């Protein structure tokens, strides 16, 4: 057997890497992590964590709005203070994660890792060898190929804004746009969304997307559909965004939220015989690449399932188990919950309403729990969910609209993965009078 520097080396240090790295190290493997940017990756430093932290005060404002006439509404968010709070909480996380990994005995190499062959990686002029390699390089923000693209900002830059601009424009109709627009509009900013089509938030319940868009319109968000951005012009004090149809939009800040691109270029995949495309790294059902000692996990994968932090973690855990021989079987994904962190939130798991409506084997029912549980759900009368039942009246899908959509979908993840029946629900006792217990009671009646 060849004498390698490490048993397993990870290129990238996010959730797609460090979960497996810790497990493998605890099992006695020699482990290295290569990171060119910030330890712990995008989600921890520039994505999920700072986003949900920044949104927290605005969630309070959202709930406050349900008590008009009962609670005073004259509450505002001090954005600079919020940003200072974000830096105090988020910035130390990377160092803490690095200390945890190093304490576990994982070697960390800061620099740009590039594969030289199936067992060799160069890191800024230094060469490492490894029996197994895991590519966990994630994605980066797409940049529109237009004149003036350098004047647009990424989601990462938005979450470092010292002051909220008076006028802000988002390009794209996806998750990042909606999540940030929900925040920006509550600061009093003028918010515009430019989208190349009239379809928004693909993958989520269209009825819930329409409700969300109508709510944002009432709050002041202006949507511009079927508009393809062609140029950004820098003026003396602001910017002009131009579209193919002739729209000229004056604005103070532009966010290019037109998607994310797998980090496959420049890391030497071709040197190691790893197949990939613009969709990501190709893997088999064991998450192995064409070079079977090289695995890939997380957002860099070419996969149909949602590219989410929980799926990256799931894949990371699987790879560790597979390398250790604890799980020789192909990876098998459970039903995966998705959440849109807007105000209110949207979530879904399992068979969607759109899929169910095309298949006679399913039944769809709407549960307007916000109307039926007014005080439990804090006067959020618009909150609702659509449930999908199979022919055996088992719960196989849920789509939710409401402030508690994230927590509710986590509760119902157990139900969908186990395909529970009303008899299963009736055999359990839930804490009362909690909002979720009320929803579960309503669910029992709908499943009869």
C-alpha cells in the first residue's frame, strides 16, 4: 500500500466537509482540510447563519404587525447596530470551528488546493498526498455577463452593508432575492425586483408564491417581470440599470442574485480524471467520482435533489460511513424539507401539490390553520398548509405558508418520512396549547 501523507483530505471546509472530517478523525484516520477562503465555508460565514441573524429583528416586526391596535407599531430596526451585532456573533465562528478541528487532530492547510492526480493535491506550491480525497468546494455567486457587471453586488456583500441603501434593486426571481427583499422593504428602502421571466421561486407552491408576492407588493416591493438586464451604468451619485425592453432603473445599490455556480473550475479535476460539467461534479450512487478514491459532496455535486446545507451534511456523514466501511450501501436520501426564509416563510417536504395534482393516487387538502387557530397563531390569519395523502391516507407531502413554516415542516418531516396515518397521530400526546399541537389536531381531522 502506498505511503500517503493523509488517509483522507478534504478540499473545502464547509458542512459538506467538516462533519465527515471529524468522524473520520475520531475513528483514527489521518485527516487534512484545505481551505482557500474562510474556515467553515459559506453557510456559516456568509450565508445561512448571518442571513437568519439579520432577519431576526424583522421577524419581530412581522409578528408585531399582527397586533395592530393592541401593540404600538412605532418600532424600527437600527441597521448599523444590527450589522455590528452580526459581526460580534458571526465573525468568531470561523476561528472557533478551526480550533475545534485542530483540537481533534485535523491538519488545516490554508490556500488554493488543486488536484495534480488522483492522490496528489498542490496547495500554493506545497504538495500533499492522500489515499482518499473529498471535493467539497461548494458554489459561488453567478455574475451576469453584461456591461457594468462590476457595479453589481453579491449576497455576501449585501450582508456586509454598513448602511441600508435608500433604493435597492435585485436581479433575479429566486430565493436570495426574496429573502433579502423581505428584509430591505421593512427598513423603508425602495425595493425593485428585476426578473427575466414571469416565474418566481421555482420549486415552491405557486399559490403560496403568489400570496407572498402580493404581500410584498402591498408592503411596497415593485416587481418587473420579463425584463432582461443588459447594462449597469455608474452615474455621479447612483446607478442606472438598463433592460432589453428599454427600462431604465435608477438605484443606489444592485444585487446580482441570478443563481449560484458550482466551484469546479481551476481545481484540477481533469488532472485526476474526475468528470464534471457546469452543473457540478458527476458522482455515482456512493458519491464517488469517476476516480473511485475521490468523493464529492455538497453544493458542488451535479444532482437533482435540493442543494441545501442539510443535504451537504447528510452527504458528508454518508461519505465518512462509507470510507470507514460502516455503510457499504448506496446513499439513500429521505424526504428533504425546504424552507424559504422570507416574511412569512414558505416550506415544503415530500410530494408537492403540483406533483399530486398530476397523479390520481394522491389527494390534496388545504388546512387554513391561521384562520382556525387565531390566537394560537398570533393573529396570522393567512397561515395555511396543503397536505398530500396517498391512497392509504398516509401523509406523503406538506407545503406551508406562515411565520412558523420552518418549525412546522421539521415536525412534519418525521410524519412524511414515516408516512404516518391518523391512527399513528392519535396514539401520541402533544403539549397543549402550543401552536404545533393545534396543527397536528387539525391534521388528524383532515386525514380521516
